[in-house]
């Protein structure tokens, strides 16, 4: 067993303070932090722009900033203070800290969340909302809860920058069409939060603390908390039931200590404010979701791919149909009897070859094969009656392919990620900067992003 990461500071000696201000539909969070944690930050403010009016009190306005920065504070061992905070959320934050500490024992945590005043926010009216991405999981959660007529809330700026205007408008148009087709409302939030923090420093520290050199703080802790917290001001006067789509089946979701992830039922459903409750919905395999939606899903575009390069935009395509996430969705649809080409994917010789090669050459970790691909493999019938949307040859081969035999290659200590996380941070940063000065920095590493002024 590897030696637990020991930070070079004592929890409680560092400090972050937050102050939220609402101007029109833009919520700005100003951040002050002690000098000994300044390497985790790139700026002292970030903004959230909502497409609809916000009528929340100060207790709820503080929640988005806290939800986004508490993981940073837990990792840095820094106490956090705000002026006013919803009392229910304060209790939830303490419970979340204990839960993530149990999930990642190497994280310092043990921080104090201090509020000058804890307030009881007015109760929200009955109603439901769904954090909606347009992917398989979120679409299923809408399908299963469509009787509730959930209001859709879509957040931009966490997975790709809001400066990608053309791609952003394509997403908004597609999601608005979905909402209109099903008779529900939809709202959008744009944020430049990930430009406020230094992803390189967080990546380096979290990789050492978690023992997972390829996991970021955002993927390991932040994204579920962040998305839920962003919804808090918007919920005021609108809904008291917030749905977050599950990404994993129940067996995976129930073993988060062995398979840690930012989002799981026992963590997400700790989050609460006012009288609102969170529901982590739909712990099923993707092919099970596709099967339940089989008739309803026909001619329903899905967006599972987060690529936003110009060729895809020029073709008006929302999915590349070649990456691993697209590939596993295509197979899940096909084995469930749903035509992938009617759900926003391209099925041609190129995509089928990429799919075949990825499996045959074992270009995925065995853990991914076991989690995503083995369950689908078991669903392929012994006899295929038709061409399976052009995938028959692949499915017949895949059904017999041995996914179990073989071992993951041992990670080399000389990879860039390995060297970066093993070296002391100043040296690691210097080496990384030299290499990426030639190769180009990964997308989220220190890319500036600022929301433009709110239109008059």
C-alpha cells in the first residue's frame, strides 16, 4: 500500500473567504485567500450568468461559490468563511466533507465552514428541475420523470469554455428544441469558474492525495457538488425537488469507496438547502436505459460527446461517433434495438473500424471494459435477426471477444502525468511548462475565460 500523502501544512491555518453579489442575472463571487494557498488560484472572482431572473436571498446566493470552492478548501486544508448562508446547506456541507474524506482518506479536509449569520431560507414551492446535458443519462432521467414536467437547467463553462460561441449556440438550440418538443421550460447558466482556479496546482495536489494520477479534483469531487450548488439561487420560488442523472449502475454506485467518483447517491443526496431535496436518479446500465426508452427515443438526438472542434461544428454534428464515450453509447443503443443514426450518431465504415480497433487492441483500461462493455456484451443475443443498423458483423465478433483475459499495462513512472505528480510542485510546474510550451497545454490548464458584460 502506498504511503498516504501528507501535506506540508496543518489544516485550519489557511483561509478562504467568499462574498456573493447579484447584479441583474449575473452572480459574482469574490474570493479572498491567504497567501499560502495562492498557487491554487488564478483570479479572485468568478461569475455565473443565469438566463432567467434570480429572486434568492443572501443565504442561497452564497451556495454556488461554496459548492465550487469547498473541494479546493478541503484539498488545501483551508477554513472557509461567508457572510450569510442557508442553515440547511451549512449542515449538508459538513456531512459532504465527512463523506469525501471517507472516500479519499489522503485529503486533509477537517476544515471549518464559518458564516457570520446562518439563515433559514423561505421554502420553495412544489416543483421539479433536472440538471440536463442532453446525454443518455440526463435524457433517461427526463423520460422516467416526464410526468413531473421538470424544468431543465443546463450549465455551460465547466466542460468547455463559453468563448466557444458557435458550439454554445448549437447546444442551446438543440436543448431548446428538446424542451419545446416535450412541453417543459429550460434555462441556461454560463460560468467562468474554472478560470478562477489553477488546474495544474489542483491536479498535482489531488493526484498525490488521492493516489490516482489521472484523476482531477473536478472529476473526483467537484462536478456533482458544483452543478447542484449552481442551481440553488435559481431554485428560489421555483422548485423543491432537484434531479441529478446517475452515470453508473447501482453496483458501481454502491461501491464508491472502492471506486471513488464525484457523483454517487449517498453523496449527492446529502446536498440540501431550504426545503429542497436532491435525487440522484437512474442507477442503471446505459443499455438498460436505452431499452426502457426504446419507442420514445426514436429520432431523439443525444449529445454524449464534448468535442467542439471546427469540423464537427461545420457539419452540424454534436457527436464525433469515434471517441470511447460515443462508441459505448452506440453499442448500448444497438443492443437495445435503437438505431444510433436516429440519435445523433454516424454509422459508417470509419466509425465501425474505430469501434472495432478500440476493443481489439484493448485501448481501454480493464476496469472500463468491466464497467461499461462486459454488461453490454452479455446482452447480445446468440442469433442476430437483422443487420443491427449496420453493426451486425461487429456485434457478432464482439459477443465472442474475450474481454476478461489480459492485464492493464503497468503505468510507467516516466510518463508526463507520473513525473508531474511525483515531483515537488515548483519543479513539476517548470517541467510541464517547458513540455507544453511546445506541445500545447491541455484544454482546461490555465486557459483564460471571462464572461462578457451582461447585455443591457
